[in-house]
C-alpha cells in the first residue's frame, strides 16, 4: 500500500497491477533489429508462446476515486517483465498523480456548493 498527501492529510492508496493479452497489436512489424534472421528468431518466440504482446495496467484507488496508467504493445515473457516495465515507465507514480488530481478536482467542484 502507498499513500498520498492532500492538504496535509495522508490518504492510503491501493495499487493494483494487471497484465492482459494485447489482442489489438501484432508482433509482426513491431520491432526491427536490423537483421532478418534475428527478427525471425525473435518473432518465433511469440509464435511458440514464449513471448506475448501485452497491455500492462496500473490502478491507484482511494476514497472511491481512481487513477490509471496503461501501456500496450509490451513484449513480455512473465509477470516480472510487466512489473519491470511498470517501474521503467513510472506507471505507479503516474496512476497516483492522476488519482490525486481526480480527488482534488472533485473537492474543488464540491466547494462550489458549500456555504
């Protein structure tokens, strides 16, 4: 569990990570190592099931609000590859920033109705 702070108040955040097959992206043409044989060998890893095209998603949740970050067309072999990608692209931080922004935006809208 992580936490964010808004107006001096600590809010516990639940982080959820997921990996789903990316059915909208094909590995064909998604990479080029500059060598046809190397490209063919890498592509064969997808066809054998060793690698898959995936969408990596991170969701930050608190107080009934969410923030998300997603990245598709990821070449992964295991869940640990997905978490490495999430770390490399700061996906947890991005989702937490969006969550914070969503909470602040809602709070500001509610202030319009207070007396």
